[in-house]
C-alpha cells in the first residue's frame, strides 16, 4: 500500500458517551491510536506498535451522532519508527462542515516476524 496519509470516517455512536453527554475522551484516544496504526502499517507494510503518544489537544467536544473523521499522516521516519500527526474532526451529518476537535502526535515502531524493530522506508515531505 505504502501511503503516507489515511482517513477513517464513521458516526459517533451512543455507546461512546461520557457523563457530560459527549464522546468520551478515552474513546477519542482509541480512535487516534487506531488511525495511527493503520497509517503506520500502510507506510511500513509491517505490524506496528505504539511506542509513545505525545501531547493531545482536546479542542472541541464531539457530539453523539456526529460524523467523525480521523486523519493520520506521516511526519517523519527514523530507522524503524514513524512519527505520525493525527487530527480528529467532526461535523453534524446534515451540515457536513468539519471542525477540528482533537490533535496529537504519536510514534509507532514497525516490527518483523520475530517482533523486533525493523527498518521502514524513509519519508520525504513534499516541498511546496
Ligand atoms: C516500541 C518497542 C518495540 C521498542 O523496542 P526497543 O527494544 O526499545 O527497540 P529500540 O531501542 O531498537 O528502538 C526501536 C525504535 O523505537 C523508538 N522508540 C523506542 N521507545 C520509544 C518511545 N518511548 N518513544 C518514541 N520512540 C521510541 C526508538 O527511538 C527506535 O527508533 P528508530 O529505529 O527509528 O531509531 C518496545 O519498547 C515495545 O514493544 N514497547 C511496547 C509497545 C506496546 O505494547 N504498545 C502498546 C500496544 S500496541
């Protein structure tokens, strides 16, 4: 596959509600980890594990029933590690204009069949 950017889209289900009636922060963190995993696996072509999760900004709450998109993009690569930027956005289904709700950086490491760190292809950012 070898792509550096992926987006997951789905509805915020009632099962994700917190005590304030919005989507639970832990659920948003799970979505971030899942999108990061797909991005890291697609880039490396290997099984990947989360090595670290950086600062998470919870900018806006997400309403139950909103459309959610979670975009993960490779920022940089090391030998076996990949730094990935993840942005979560949400929109009311009848409006369709997305607002940024959450932002985070996360590091994944690619593993081989022996479950040891394995080299990944170098990422070169596009020049504009
Ligand atoms: C991540 C892990 C594979 C690294 O293994 P390790 O034996 O420390 O391997 P290394 O020291 O060779 O490091 C491998 C790479 O991971 C990076 N790394 C290790 N720990 C890191 C951390 N806390 N934050 C960022 N990067 C880290 C290293 O910088 C190195 O990057 P590079 O190859 O691009 O230079 C190991 O710590 C691990 O399995 N952790 C548990 C992962 C896990 O269970 N995640 C949650 C569920 S998916």
